[in-house]
C-alpha cells in the first residue's frame, strides 16, 4: 500500500498511524467530559475506542513500513496520557484507591519525563515492545474489572501495576544498552 501521507511538512510526515495516535490525544478530553457529565459506560466505550486505535496504528505502522520517529515517541505518550486520565477519573469517583493511582502516575510520569529529557539530549529511543503492549492490555482489563466492580478488581489492578514496574525496569535496561556508546550505562 505504501506510505499514505496526510500532511508532509518540513520536519516530518503525519501518516495514517500517526493520525490515529493523535486521535487518542483528542479522545482524552472527550473521555473526561463524558465520564463526569454523561455516563461511565459511554466513557468506557471511548477508552475502548482509544485501545482499538492503539492496536490499529501499531499494526499499520509495522505492516506498511510506516514507523516514524514521531510515531515512536507519540504512541506511548498517547497511551500513558489516556491511562493517566482514566486513573485520575477513577480515583476522583472513588473506584480505585488513591495509592494505586499514585503508584501508576509516578511510574508513567517518570517514564514520560525521562523519555523527553533523554530524547532532547539526543539519546536513542526504545520503541514499544511486547511487554509494554501487554502492560497496556492488562491495564485495559483492569479498568473493565474496576468499572464493572468485578471480584478481585483492586488486587488484580495492583498486580498489573507491579507488572508495569517490571516492564519499566526492562525498558531502562534496553535504553541503557541502546545508548551505551553515549556513556549512559555509567550514570
């Protein structure tokens, strides 16, 4: 099918997978409005739509040769931003304990800030891998359990949060290995 370009600018391209990623950023305020003003089930459908765009953009990028540096940076940022919005809304509404949200937010904020700092220093980025994608899927499952108040939803959520920290350690190891020529492995 080739590279379908929606917009080509001086600094890069916005292709279909990147447009899908950008749509996830647009869905965040829509989700929050619907969650707090309309109803939680419809808001949950918006979260699922975001999850579908995540799967679709990754599939299109890999199978059509449309992987870009911008997409590699924006995709995990969109995922984390949506998860942060969901966790904050679930804490505010009393569905999950604040400690769980703090643990998840601290991890994601650390990854976002760390990625941005090292990116702007010229470090190589580590693209999403199966562990990161599995973590996202497990978080979506945890959200379903929490929203529908299934038994053991909160213990399962804690297990997923623990797994997300394991995934973070894995990313840090991969990042250090990818950038060892820059001396990051000593810092």
